[in-house]
C-alpha cells in the first residue's frame, strides 16, 4: 500500500478525536449539512484517495471531516469563519502547521461559487475533497438535501415565473433566494462536468442521470393531472 494512504497511530488518534468534535457540532442539524453529510463526504474522500496516486489520506480525511463546521451559508456569508474554526481546532490538538495550512486552504477554496465562476483546487488532496463533497450534492441524496435546505430557508419548491440565474460571481450566488428547482440548473446539474478525478466522474454518472429522471417526473406531475 502507498505509504501516503497509511496513518500513524497519532494520526488515527487525531482523526478519531476530530470525528467526535464534528459530531458534537453538527449532529441533528436539519438543513442537509449535518454529521451524516460529513460522514458520506469522508467516506467518498477515502474511496477516491485510495484510487488516486499520491494522495495524502490524513490531509484528505481531516479536510473532509472539518469542511462544514463553519459553512458561510450559516454565518451571514462570512467565508473566513470556516478556516478560522478549523485552525483553532487543529491547533488545539497540536496538528503540525504545514498540515493545518493545507487543510485551511482546501476549505477556503472548496465551495461552489456559481455557474459563471471557477473553484480552483491547487492540490490533489483539495481536488479529492471537493469531488467528495460535490458527489453528496447530486443523486438521490443531493435531491433530498436540496429540498431540506430549501425548506430550511423558506424557499418555494418551484415557481415557473422565476427563471434560474447564471451567477457570474460568488456574491451573486450567495445572495440567491430562488426556488429549489432552480438550484438544479444553477448548480447540481453542472457538477458532473466540474469533477476533477476519474474516480469521482465514474461515481457521478448514475447520480446525475437520477436527477435528470427526477426532474422529468417532477415536471410531468407539476400541473397535477398525471
């Protein structure tokens, strides 16, 4: 096995402690950004890392586990909260500075920023975690999470009079209040082609098709006569 995909006993301890820390923050959260979202991203990231040559599993796992503890969506759009909380946690358990910096950079760059923008990831570990997170935004789970978040924000399911928006800036994307169905066209259906790794792209194919099939059925039923 690639040594980068092995953990030292100390690293295993850090991962276990971080799991409990994140569970304490996010368990029971109702918008689709709960502990179980983190768990799935963590498992996706482990799987992708196992297939990608040269990935540092320890960095991947910590970034996956910590990526949503300070999500800007729940802090008035403040993008600095996540990296700050992550740094505070990792410093408190004496993780080395080089690893902290790498993880904070990943988390700072992770978010989808709109159809007309890019979210560059400069390391393999960052690309893996971003892919893992995006996989959980599509397919059956992605559909469920989209409507959970829409309900959390008080958004309409669908409104034919409100068209999807091609957001050209992160600020525009963050301030969007459109119906949940619009989110499929503004983000979810675009993610398949924005994945970095061959492993994630293969995993995304069936999930993407499931969303296409769901939307077809949704619009078939929209008028309430079928």
